[in-house]
C-alpha cells in the first residue's frame, strides 16, 4: 500500500531544532506532501505542504529530497507547546489525504 | 477569520440511538469532510461534501450519513449506534474539493454506552 513511514516517537530539547523525518518512496510526481500535527484530543492543525521545492512558513520548514522519496519537517526552536503527534501525509492517487500513525514528538524542558 | 466550529463538543448516547453532529466551515470554504478517530484505527475518512453533493465516501456502513446545506454547513448522522462508534468525530473544510489544504475543527467526542 502506498503510504508514508515515520518513526513512532521522538524527543527534542526545548529551544533546539526538531527534525522530523518521513519516507514516502511511492509518492507520484504530482502529489503533495502535507504535514499536520495533533495536540492531545484536539483537531489536527495544518503546518505546511510542498511538492518539490523546500518550503518555509511561520511555523516550520519543509525539506524535500530531490528524488521526492523523503522529507523532513523542521521546527526551528521547539517549545513545550510543540509536543504533539505529527503526521506526514499525501493522497497517493486517491481523492483524499490518508493519515497514518504519525510521530509522537515530546519536547523536553 | 473564524475557524471550523463543531457542535456539540461532547455527547453521550446509548446503543441503538441515533445522533446528529454539526459542522460550520471556514467562511468561503465549500468543501466539508468528516473523519472518525479512534485509538485503534486512527484517523479514518468518512465522506466529503462539496456544493451540497457527496463526492467521496470512505469505507463505513450505511448507518453513517451526511448532508451539506446551501451555506456549506454540514451535518453527519449515525443511526442505530453501536459501542464501537465511540470516537472523536472531526470535520475539516477546504476551498476546493478533492486534495486541498484542510482545516480541522475541534471535534465532537461521542461516547456510546
């Protein structure tokens, strides 16, 4: 099945950059990579998305490899409020985005 | 700009009852999608509505239905509730149908006893 692969959990020290990896080796050329995060029991929050080029917004940066088989979400200065489950997703030819199990990121004080 | 709102936020029902959940999208958004989130299955797509028409449906039984009104507000209904329907039901809106950046509401926590 086409899907993304993420580590189940990661820790990051407060104030440091959090780098969350994602493998999506089966993604097609015109399919975007989206990142969302979900803080406990809240609705998922959109972070960023990209196709080929690296992207940056006020929340994060997204680095996509040239072959598009993997990407990394970077939170430049992690705070305790960044503790959440982070989802790397795409639609993989379907009409809707498909969510996996994500990475549980814990920011350590 | 106001975000996606969902009502009610919490609901307790008993088996066999039915329930209706409501979602108001971000102003100007015409697509509304519904998701079910459980600890065991994660986030699963239920259906999408665009311009009052259901254009996409996930793998759920017919007990799950929805509709969208002319102002883009949407409701989903679950009939003959089962214990396994206990979940967080999330609504998301976007500008266009299909794959687009979706903005989620806070969800409705449904507990079936």
